[in-house]
C-alpha cells in the first residue's frame, strides 16, 4: 500500500484518485483551498493544468522534496491548438524536474484521457499508462499503483521520453478536438 | 483507381504495395537498381530509410514535381535510440517538403509497423494510418488508397503535425526495441 497525494480536484485528479483507491492505496486529495494542509503522500500527482504547475511548485516545492512527483500535464497552447508552450527540445516534465531537484519526477497519465482511465479500456484495448522517468524504483511504485487499480502500465524509458509522451498527448488532444477520435478513445497500446 | 509509385523494396515498401494492390490501385515498385525507370505514379511513397531520402531527392527530385509525395520515415538516431536526427522543432517531412517545393508532401505510415499494416490490426483494434499534410485533396487521395486496402485512415492535421507523428513513431520503436510491445503491436487508435 502506497500513500498517494493528488494535488488537483478536476477530472484527471478525481479519476486517478479512483484508480488508486480501487487498488487499496491511501489517497489524500488536495484542492486550491487546501493550501494549509501539508502533502503527506510518498507519491504526489500534480493533477493541475500546466499553467498552474509553477504556482504549485512555488507553494509546495519544499514539501515535495524526497517524494516521487508525477507530472500528468499536456502543455498545449490551448489558444491555437497548434503547438506546445515548452521548448521544442524539452518537456514540461523536464522543466518540473529542474525546478524540483530533490524530487524524483515521473511523466505519466498524459496519454490517457480521463474517460479511458475511468473505463479501463481504449476501445477494445485495456487502458495503458505510459510512465517515463529516470528512477526505476519510482517508476515501479507508480506502475504498481496503476496495475493494482486494474489498468496496465508500461515503462516508457527515461525522463527524456517525456518529450515524446507529450507529443502523443498533444496529437491525441488535437484528434479529439477535431472529432477524429472521441474523448473515450484515442491511442491504445497493444502488447 | 490511383497510380502509385513506391520507391523502396523493403518490408514497408512491400506491405504498402500490397495494401494498395488489394484496393485495386496500379502499383509501380522501384528499387535502387531501377534508377533508369521514371516514376509514373500520381502518388509516390518514399519507402526508404531516412538517411537514403536525400539520395532519392537528388536522383528523382525533378520527377517528383507535381506529384503527391508520402514520407514514411522515422528519422531516429539508430545508434543511440535516444533522439531523432532532425531538429527538435522540425520533422523529416518538413525537411522533405522544403526540398520538394513543387510536390505535395504528406506524412503517413510512420506510426504503423509493417506487421500491423499486413495484419490489418493492432491487437484488437483495426490498423489506422495517420496522415498529416497541408493539401486536403492529397490527404483524401491517400486516405482512399488506405481504406480501399482494408485499413482505416485519419486526417491528423497539417504537415506541422508530422513532428508529433514522428515522436509517436520514435516512441513506438523504442517500446518495441525494449520489448515493451511486439513488432505486431504498438499504438492503435480507437475512434
């Protein structure tokens, strides 16, 4: 059993909480009004939109030291839907890792819509959470949470692969926004 | 019925030829020994590895003027499997389009392994060819070839999205090389 803190109470925060609870883990969920409550989880999911991450780091950066921090963001320019707002050779996860040098940062959950995390499938394929990061133990801990909650998990490599995961998330969002796929579909992973 | 030329006789060239032939299209397949034979197809698939594209353009660039040119490459650094060899803010497709200003360049087939094009499915999902490009008619022509051959096709947006398609292809290749998915699996698309 892992102690998990989820910062954010939106769709993604709720469904990740639900997956973890289903797996029997302790879940602390904190919203913007809970600034007084310290983070207690060994694994902390930043379930806020990318533009809000800087505030969370400013507010809670010290609390995140020593913990596994999971970045789920898709740092799109939502005005144009035509690019990301992070440098082309970097990623939101890399920027967060640079800002939190005492945390073990993972990228995960950004390639799975909330609807597919809730349903457990992407069309006829089981929902698979792709996890990138530089710390094997941290990745294994998160993968165990995901699989105990009934989903599949794949180690997608080092944190450098967050760049590709964010490209997948970006592309998938444009496909859904353009009604090429539904918000309960998108990219599935076949073993 | 469309006249299709495929430059390249490897796995991908063969299977794309097979898909097009199944759809009732005329297929001309040209290998490295066929330099004397002019390209005749209205749609030309560059089914060669990325490092060979520059040679093909040098040899046949003038013949490609006025035609739809399909880039299927994944421009990986195959020594490190850790990056692409094109600039981070660009794509192989964008570079090919710049080199062939009189062709209508599309990106397609780089997110589908040869095995999934041949089988018609990615696990339990139908194989879907993602097509990016700036010319709607060219995309529709290629999509018609793909669907007539029994596969699905999705318009993935402008040629700028080739950057994301190449990230998907890159990530998928690393997952297969690391045995996280098989060469007959990978990313499927659920509507």
